[in-house]
C-alpha cells in the first residue's frame, strides 16, 4: 500500500469498510465513501483511491495470493495443518469447508474473491465520481489511471483463479446490480485490456518521485504483457513487454539478493516494479509471510524476531538449482540462532529433518511478526521472461528470445542457455527459469495451470511429509465460493465443480 497514502490520510481507516462503519470527517458523518456528499475535494478523491488499494492490502496481509497458489505448486509445502494442507493435497471442496473452519477464509480463495470484488466496486465508484471532483486536473487523471489499472488487475486475478467470473464496470447502486452472470474468460481478458489501455494513457512514466506502491505507465504495460501471455496472445505480450524493457525506466538489480533486502527496498524499486509495501511500524500494513517462512519458535535474529516454521521448500526443488546460481542463496538448510549458533537442516523443524528455509522475506529488524520486506507483485525479471516466452511461442527460439532469458540467467550467475534448442525445449527452459527466478512469489501455480501441465508436475513434487499428491482436472481453477453462488442466482459454478 502506498506509503504516502498511509501518512497523509488518517481518514482512511474510517473509509475502508464501506457500509460497515460510521465515521466523522470534518464533523460530517459518512457511512461509506460512496455517497453524494463525498467526492467533492481532492482529499476525498485521494481517500477513495486509497480505499481501492486497501482491498489489495487486505488480500496480501493474509496473504492469500501467495499461500493459495504456492502451496498448490511444486516449490514449497506447509507444516501439515488443516486449512493450509488442503491446497497441497487438493482436498478442498466447493465450499472450502476445512479452510473456513480453520481460518475464516483469511488464507483461502474466498479472501481473493471477496477482496478483488471489493477493490473493483471501489474502483468503479472512483471512475464514476472523481471526474466531477474539484481538484488538480493532472492528479485527477492519475487517480483515474490508478483506478483503471487496479480494476484490471483485480479482474485478472479473478479469472486466473476462477476462470469465468462476473465483470463489473459500474458501481452497484441497487440490489439488482449485484445479480449478474459470469462472463467467459475471453470476455474478462478483453475488459482487462480495455482498462489497461486507459491506464497506460493516464498514468505517468516511472520516476523516483512517483509514490511507492503506485503503478506507473510501465507497470500497466507489464501487467498487460503478462495478462496477454496468460491469454495466449503472444503478439500483444511481446509488444507490451518489449515496451517496458526498451523504456529504460527499470533495471535489474546487480545482486538478486538485494531485491529482497528491506534495507535496500528503495534502490530495489528499479527492478521491483510494483509491490505490496509492507511496513513493521504502527500504524501500517504488513503481511505474516515472513513469520510463516521463518524457522520455528521465533529463533531469529537473522531471519526475524517472530516466526513459526510453517512453510518450507521441497528438498528436490532446492536440489534443482545449479550450485553456482545466486538465487539458491535465497534457500538454506541452516540458520543462525540468537546465540550465534548454526542450526542445521535436521533441526529446523520437528516435522521433517529435510526442511529447507525460504529466505526471500527475512527481516532481522521485524517488530513481532510484522516486517518491512515488500512482497513483489511484478518484477522486471518477470517481464524479461514473459518476453522470452512470447517471442519463442510466436517466432521460435530466436536470438531475441535467447537474449531475454540470458539477461536473467546472467544476473543469476549462470551461463547462457544452450543454443540450438527446439521451440518446445526452449519454452520448457523459460518455464523452468521462471520457477527458479520467481519461487515463493505466488507465480508458479499459474504457470502450471495456464500451460495445463500441473497434472504431470505436481505428483512428482512430494517429500516425506506429503508422499502423495493427486490433483484432478477440476483443480486447474478454484471453485467459485459457494456463498457467492447462493447469493447470486445468475452466477454458475465452474463446470468441473458442479
């Protein structure tokens, strides 16, 4: 969440849960931000767009988008507890019964669904009301660009998780507005494209003065590229990714470890294009991801000051890295405890002597389980790999395609990819490179589902904790929450989940 929003607009807390709370702002009570008496001033518009970002913060504070995706994939696994291991074992039902009883949907697809539509609803009100707000014209246009971008991002998040979903482009003013059928996935992508076209036209180019946590024009182009890749629209994916790369506005960090160092987060924005901006200070927004990945029993201090030992990397995934790969240093088989002792793999966790720690979210200066390590939502390395895959799928493994992937491999300390690969082998190499580069960032599961390879890959991703994993075809998408099916008579469940 943008830091300047947190610092400037103390009214935000009163505006988050529209229709849930009543709050006094300048002696005028508002039950929601969506009233005729709101949207009069620039401060109103800023608070309204901040409320859209809050839906994003609520989702990643859980952090559902990471856990739901990553625990389903082949890189990391949870300590076996009901709720989290339902994704690893694919044992959830259409009502997510075990998940709801465990954590009241905070770490489930329901949290993704609810917060995406909360963000879309708030963005729709911004897009309807802010054009008439009395304020600086340039800032008004930027706010509209942010709203178009966020609405596109929320719709994309929904369709890659649930396939055919309801497209909402107008605010709900009467109950009947909530009753809409789901749209085919292709129509969802067309709306994502339209919103991103509008966002690109309205957002500024990236500069160091642009507020952290806000999307720039290049971020909108990059999300456009990645969404187009998922949509198998290779021409658009390559065009948008190339525009980002050629803009020169962003650069890869020289040292990949610096991307995840909270002390280097300002410098890391040259690569970490858009992120959930976590802060350990109070009041602020943080995620529990550091504590989940850290060693058990708050061992710190190198990792953090409060961690639970809840998620670890599969030993086979750790072994898949070339020892020379610098990204391998973001995984470890030991940690340093508070007394300065080295604690080796066999003693990291009581559930297995083969626990491998993920170190992307370490923060030795964390406050309790609140940390300042940003969660990447989009990195330039991802854009290079999108370009490599799109170029190869469209034109084969050209010199340009090799150039894109080798830029990422060189930064990782690896030699250039072997030349002369077939088209299929090159694309497989790109997908493997994505796995190494983006692990534990909520990305891998969607690579496996968009390529429909999860049925072949997941059964091989096992260990002594989860010796058997058997996904079925219906697990390519999560079931639409049953509560939504019951509430909206126009909405139908995904066919494989009926």
